[in-house]
C-alpha cells in the first residue's frame, strides 16, 4: 500500500517556541491531506484539511493562527505549532489521500509525539 | 450529526478466543466505514474498509467486519485472537463526497491474556 511518512516521530520543545511537523506521501501524489490530533486515551480529532495549493480548512475550535498548515506540493504538507504551550502536547497524525482516487482510503503517517516543556 | 460509538472502552480476551468489537454510527448518508488499529505510540493501520457491495468484508490479520445498515453497525470480528492483536482499535466513518474526512470512535483497547 501507499506510504505516508511523518517527521519527526517525537519532539520536545520549550514553551514559546515553534515546531514544524512534516507529512510526506512517498509513492503517490496527494491533493488532500488531513491533520488529526489525539489526546491521551482519546480518539483522533480532525484539526484541518489541507489542499495542495490552497488554504487549509480548519475545524471548528482549531486556531488557524496557532496551527499553521502549508501544502505546497502534492507530496508534502506541514503543520507548524506556533508559540507552543504545554497544553499543545499531544499526538499529531496526518493522513493523505491519493489524487484522483475516488474509492480509496486515506493513508496515515506514524504520528508525531509533541511534548512542550 | 455524524458520530461513531464504540461502547467498549476496554476488552480483555484470552489468546485463542474469539473477538467482537462493536461499532455503531450515526450518519446522514451512505457511509464509508473503516477499522483501524493503533499500537502504542504508533500511527494507524487500516484493517479493513467498507465502501459498497458485500456487507461482510475481510481485512488483514484475519479480521472481518459486517455492515448492518438496519442496525447502523459495523462490528469487527476475529475468530481466534493472538497475543500480537493487543492494541487499540478505532472505528471510523467518512463521506464519499469529502474524501476521507473521518469521524472516529473513541477506540477500544484490546488486552489479550495468555
């Protein structure tokens, strides 16, 4: 199956700094990528939908100025957590859907564990 | 509103025993249904999916799931559980029109005892 690579897998940063997480589709082109957040012992919650070459669509309650999403190419989307605080500590997972494919699932990255200290 | 309910937070089964994980959904249109598995600290791996056709779908690792429209359910089953199946399982529903903007259930943690 298609592979989605997320980097880094773990990151620890100081409060107030920014962290960038990359999501790459390795062997397919993805017009749409999704960013999810998972709190401990909870399910995944969709944060935003990222479309190549256009602005991301954020879910209600997600601060777009805090979680900057860039989808500059068909194989790369980035999520930047700006001015991170301890409450932003979480598990972030991206998924990507192959361009032009109607009946296919989105493929998930392995996730990024963010810890803000 | 779209929602997915996994009523069992934890399930413990003995190795070799059968398994059924429950999933009920609320959706306004024909749903696309998925089961994912997540090992600790890892991303999600797709076990199986239902888009249309045969309501009994086979997945990887010996899992299967049955779509029952009348009950709005998509329960996951495995006839004989292995210790390596211990993980967290998520049921998800998504629309055809919006790609794979998925709504996930809360997850069920499976423990396997030897």
